[in-house]
C-alpha cells in the first residue's frame, strides 16, 4: 500500500470564521494520516517505539489551492516518498470526493529520533529496505521543505502563550498542530478573518512542555504575508511563514 486515502466530512470544529478548513485542523488530520499509513507499511508508532524510536515532523509546507468548506466531503491522501539524508519525505493531498479537483497540496520532512538520547537517526539505518521499497514516486509539491530564516528586522512581540495541559499529546510535549494554531492566532483579526489561506510553511525546532511559556513574535515580509516565531528560554521553538490570498 504505497498511499492511503480516506474520505472525511468537515465538522464544525474543523473550520474557521469563514467556514474554511482551518490550518490547525489540516495539520491534525495530516499527522493522523501519516501514522495510519506508516503503520500499514511497517514503520508506524507501534513498530518503532518498542526500540525507543519515534517519528518527529520537522518541516511542513502547505498550499491551499481552494479551501474546503464546512460539511464538504473530501478525500485526504498521503504517501511516503523515501529518504533525503536524515529526513524522510511525506506528501499529502486533499481533493474533492472523486479525486479530480485538488484542493490542498502539502509536503513534509520527518526525522527519526531516539526517544532516550534525543539523537537523530538516519532512516536507512532504522528502516533499511522498507523505506525505498514502500516509497511512491509522486509529488504533491516537488520542492522539499527548506529551512526558514527569521527576518532580522521587523519582528515584534505579540503575546506569550503558557503551554497548557490541552496543548500536550501523549508524548508529554506540545502537539505539532498547536504551533500552527498559535501562529495564526497572532495575525491581526481583521485581516485573517477576511482572507483565505494561500500558503504556509512551518519549521519545528524544539519541543515545549506544559508549564513553559512561549513568546510569540510577528513580522511582515510582504502584502498579506507574515512571519511568526515562537521562543522559549532563548531557543527558537518554531518558525512559520504565512501568506493569505489577496
């Protein structure tokens, strides 16, 4: 099974003020789909954790061609593209129910981590032949996720966020989808509530846990284009670049 597709009807909790599919909801579904598919091809959470190894998403880039709406039925697909150095690549695609109209495209880069030492592990050392044998030669977005660089000027503190119980997943640290929620919550309400998402990219740099406080800074890099950074104890937790449709 080199790809996995499921049908899904957007619920109230999946959409924003404009009844559009929220970035947070997309990210939440993407991580579920990634684990479901990885489990089916032999290297999901349960397959790896017995050896104290876990997947960690490092980078993701998402393009909204057209935002699905509340109560729309969509097809959500994912596939593994194989290794790229220390990264493993995975793409996602959201389409209408017959699969003819693409609505959202995404690509992501994942790391394998030793959960005890927190060291990065090379996918070819852990997965062996499973990685190339299960890879699908298909791109939702051909370009790999690059490393985001925070602008030197124009970044200003917007607010702080105390990491709470509801932010954490079963690993005890902040779920990756929460960072994109925090990032969008820094945008001016009059702008973000009146425009659709065009594209966003996020780099996940450090874990945070309940009890910690994250400072959120925001700058503009162009018309309707924002850069958000989260910092905690002098470390950059995440970086996110967001562009809204004009």
